């Protein structure tokens, strides 16, 4: 009888341990002592997170210090997120990814919500951004700088989606004084107009640039001047520079002169072309300016390995924008339609995924019609 009772109690105790929140287990462990130098966890924070179905073990593993803070606003933060349209799963995910959110004062989070809503008034869209970029949303420092930068970018009549993307992807650019961003934008405007760009297209160009690389505002304004000076040294005219600036946009500031020199020297040697021909290659495929030498070597060699000729690459240099794996896939798919790249042009290989699919569709259509009568009805599968 005693043995049965003891076994039953053990089974009961084990079941209860499984049902208890992690904090209860933690407190039980604390009775046996804690390791030297380890801060005690805030029991209330742990319990509150557990009630929200947050994986406390994940928080403990990655950012355990949050659980030890004396002041936390777990239920308040969850309530604000709930009011913004987040469901239970989203709230748990946000607090697991960025548990520091529970340390923010509710009034500060509410102010941040209102500020972001001024740019992204759609609740569902705003909540989607917060889920993807919780660290950006809960970066509450320099609130006045954030507001000033938002007002400045809005004064430029930039699309709200572009501004919200910047806020989510590059919050650092909003936390600094607005004067610094004004200086960068002023340099971009001067650069574009000095090269002959149209004032009417400036806003569109700027939006594309910021959308392509949200971190462009964090780059020093001088980087633009240095990159353009380097390209002038390579013999590009003002008109050609404008074309490159419009094509490369933000990538211009990423140029590394010494690395670019080596890349251009390789392209010229590989294609056996003159200085004039090299310039035309760059104009048609601006990406060669910022690809590393190893990338260019790998892609060019990959083309040679599948039987593509140097002349074909010279005729369609933008094939170098595609990875070797993508080129191989497209060549194989074209072959399935009876098109041999080695005896044709690479124009059907290059371009976006949509461009390539359209090329394949045309080839497929050509297969189904007899060459003697291109307007004849398509052959059915049965025929």
C-alpha cells in the first residue's frame, strides 16, 4: 500500500512539474542556490511572459538580462500591441524576438505608435512592419529626432511607403539630427542636377535610390563625390555618368576604386576589348563596377565552361549580372525548347525572371506552329 501511494505521489509530482510555468521550476532551483555572479530573474516578468505563450527559454538563452530587470511592462506592452491589431501569436513572436520591448515605458511606446501611424496609417500594414522589424519600432531614443526626420522626408513629397521602409530598415538614420540627413540629400540633389538630371524626375530618382538601399543616408556625402571623381578618371563623360548614376543609384557610393580598377582590367583582358569597348560594356552592364574580381572571374569562367563564346558575352555583357547557377538553369530550360544558346544570342538568357519566362513562352509557341505557316492553328497535344 505504501509503495503504491509513494509511486502515485511521484507520478503526480512529475505531472505537476510539467504543468507549472518555467518560473516555478526556476524558483525551486533557486532554493538550492544560484551560480556566483548570476542575477536573479524577475519572477513577475517571467510569469507574465509565460502567460503570453512566449518561449521563455529562448529569451533566457539569447537575452537573459531582460528577465533580471526590476521594472518591466509585459502586460502593458502586450496590450498596446493588441490594440494595434496583433493577435496572440504575433505578440509572442515579437516579445521572443525583441524581449527588450517589455522594458519600454507604455507612454513612450504609445507615442512611438502614433509617430509611425503618421507615416503608415493602415493598421494591418503597420502591424506587419512591427512584426518584421520589432527592434526598429521599439527603438525609442531620440524621439524628437525621429519626428524631425519624418517631417523633413515628408516635405520632400516622398512616398509614405518609402519613408516607412527607411524607418524599419535603417532606424539609425532617423535617430540622428535632421541636419545630417539634409546634408546628404542636398549632395544627392546637387549630384543629380549637375550631371544634367531633370528636376522633374529628381523625386522619382531619389525614391528609387532610397528604396534600393535604405542605408544610403548613413553614407557620408563625400562618398558620392569620390565615386564620381573616380569614374571621371576612367573617361566617362557627364552624360554617361548620369546614365550610370540612374542605373546604379545607391551602389555608386559602394564603389572601391582599387578593387574596381582590378575588376575593369580583368573584364578588358577577358573580353579582349579596347578602352572604348570597355566603356560601352560598363554602360550596358554597370554592375561590373561593383562586383568583386572573384565574382566576375567565376561568372565569366562559368559561361566559357558551358560553351558560350567571348563574342557572345561582348554582345550581351549583362549576362554577367546573373549567377552561374541561374545561367545554367536558363540554358537548360531553353535547350528543352530546342534553343541552343551556343549558336544563338544570349539576349534570351538575360533579364528579369519575367523577361525570361516571356522568352520561353515565345519559343514554346514557335514549337507548336509549323514553320511553313506561322499563323496556323496551334497543334493539340493529341496531334
